């Protein structure tokens, strides 16, 4: 459990000095990378890190390389003072706020790519998005070198890719994926929810409704994966203002579509509501069978 007041730094050297000092004292280091505009989903990650670790670092950096040319980099919310207050309340000890000149200095020419996992689902339509994610997360992890890094399950593909990346590159950091935090109406929390009008938000609730439908069917013993997918897609396609990208059921490690029920499965949805892209997912547990 962390026990120090919040500090802020921007330089990598200052970050490393503070982390090294605490590590020499025997502290375990937890790390929560964010792009700011923090909500209860982010603070749940900080709280989880605070519960597990002695010293909690949060990074706040809006990474330009993971935004496409028609995405919302320029209007992405930047509310640092509010974020710092939330970090302190959630148990963070250090907030690292690098700028782009630090993360991508003049002459920068290196990218990190996790090939297969980055080309499907979100990667099929958001060209180079995951290359931007894996490159910046590699840089953040190697700058901080925490014991444990915390990611949210809402970005399910992202955390799967980061796990693969750390395994492949021998990055000595444990990846902890924390549960999705939802609003009272079921909408998964996202900084981009602020873009939704009241009507668009109502349409966005169809994502969590479709996931509940899949959960119910699997729990009831449905084994026809194609039928479950079709039911999800029918619900979503019938929703005004919503344009479905995909609604599928996949293996949680490979993210490949599955055709038969298996012990571990994940339902994944992406859709555009108005100009806002929403994603959501849930793990599916097949109905238990009685032993004879």
C-alpha cells in the first residue's frame, strides 16, 4: 500500500531516480499508463495498484501515434489539474507527464509491432493504431520499469497485445488486467463518452445489452456460437444511430473467432454512434455440465 504524498515529474531521468530510490527501499512499483481525462475506470486501476504495491506511478500522456488522421487527437480532453486530484485521491504517489519532445525526440525512427494480434478486430479498421499503442507502452514500461502494470479490460484487445509484446520482448513486467467499470445504466466508462448526446448515449447502451444477451444464452447452455453472434448482431443492427463494426466471440488469448463453445471465450463489440467509436466486451462462461 502506498504511503507518500503525490509528486509530479516530466523528465524520464527524474522518474527513474524516484522509482530507483523506492526500489532500493524494498518497495514494489505499480504503474498505470493513461492519456488523462480520468474517470472511475482509471481510478479503479490506480486503486488496484495502491492495494498491491508500495509505490504507484501514473503516466498522463496523450499519445499522437495511436490516433488515425480522422480521429480525435486534437479534441481529446486534457484536464491535468482535475486528473492530478483524482490520482491523489485514488492513491497514486507519482504522476509522470512527459511531453512529445521527450517521447518522440527529433530523429525518432523506431516502432514496435505485434503482428497478428494487431491486424484483426480494431486493427482491421484503425490502421497503425496498435503500432502506436505498443510503441508508446514499450517506452513507458522501459522508462518506469515497474513490477506490475495495470490495464483495463474494456480495451481487451489492447491488453492481449501488450501481454504478447511483454512476453515476446522479455519485458520483465507483470500485466494486471482489471475489470470493466460501468455507469449505472450499463455503459462502459470511457473518456469519449463525453462526446455522446443523450440520444447517442441511449443507442450506445445496446452494446452492453448485446453482451448480456450473449452471457444469458451461454449460461443457459446455448452451444451454437453462430446463433449467439447473430442474436447480438440483430440487436445492434436494429438500434437507431448505431453503425455496427463487429460483434463476435473469440478466444481471449489469440482473439481469433471461434465456432464452438470452449472453456474461455470473450464477446467483443465495436460500433460507431454518431461520430464516436465505442467498444465493449465480456468474458463468457459456458454452462456447467453435470457429472454422471
